[in-house]
């Protein structure tokens, strides 16, 4: 290298580009201890990230199931108004329900089921069925969903067909705004 170029990159002479020797050993790379330590740190961080991700799956599935069910209720209500006839969404058991528009049984995600945390039933509707009339109205009622982490949500349907959700925080129901 020319003297001008070496000075520009912060080197005083060409010998600075050669690996230095410390205590008779050349400093070319990482020691085994440094490598193992770095791998251990990366492994711990990865394990924590995976655990946090997996522990959130039931919550995300409950949220997704709630939104899907509300959307399907809205679709059934719209079809009842459009076709000028009743549409009934009926709950078969803790994880399955029949939707009249799709003409097939729907299933909730793995960690989600119908019902209250205390086991007091899955809805306040007669026969666990929600019937939308041709004018879009229904009987007032509440449908409950829960997940494997003891989180719960209730879907409240009023006579006009309006739907809202509220989440259980362990003490009281909080409506989603």
C-alpha cells in the first residue's frame, strides 16, 4: 500500500494488516469457549421466543374464532334479510356448529370451545340456536367461547341483530371498543 492510502484507512504501515501474536499465539478467530458461550446465549433466547409464541396460540385462536363467528352471524343475518326467510345457526356440541349459508358443519379451532368457564352452558339461546328473521331481528341472547388458558369471551346479540363482544379479565367482562 502507498503511504497515503495506509494513513487514510488508519494504518501506520503494512505490518498492521498481519494478525498480531499474543503470548506466542496468533489471534485469528474465536476460541471454543467463546463459540460455546455465544451458542448458549442464542439457544436460550430462541427457546424463550418459541415458548412465548406457543403460549399465545390459544389466545389468538380464541380471538380468531370470535371474529369468525361474528362474521358468520352477520352473514346469516344478511342472507335472512336478502332471501326474506329465517336462517338458523345451531350449535351441535362444544366445538361444532351448523351454518345455514355454508350448508356444512363448522368446527372451532383446537384450543377453543363453546361454553362458560364455570361450565354453566354455552348460550342463553333456546336449544343453543340463533335464528335470524327476515327483518334481521333475533331474540336477545349471549353466546360464550373459552380456550384452554381459561380465557373467555361472550358474544352478545340484541334484538336488532347488533353484535358485540366482551372479554373476561378474571373479575369482570370488558367490552371491546
